């Protein structure tokens, strides 16, 4: 896993299947940022999915993790600042 935090671009989207996840709107990395892949779950501030329109892009500080040996996911602390890249 990448232990260093990096700035990546993510976007909100409405998945066709929300099984095992909370809420109707989710956050994913945009393509072209390997190893941050678009199918990976992003854990970050809820306001990104609750206070902006679907499709909004953000620049966040994040890293890959697989806490307790589970499926790798992307983590950004919910109190950290982020940049809105479009309205």
C-alpha cells in the first residue's frame, strides 16, 4: 500500500448498485491516476457527496490503505480541506 498521502482528483457519482455502501451518492477517483482506480471506494468528508451536485470534481489529499488486511480503499480524513474543481 502507498503510505504517503498524495493529492488526487475525485468525483461524485450515483452508482447503479449501492449494496454494502451508505447513501445514494458516492465518491470515486477519476481515471488516469493509478494506483487510485475508479472502481475503488473513497472514504472522505460526507459533505462532498451531500452538499454538491452529482458529477462535481474535487482535489483531495488521500492515500491507499487496506486496514486490517481487507479490500484496498482510498482514505482522506474528513476534516481535511479539499478543493472544488467545478460547480
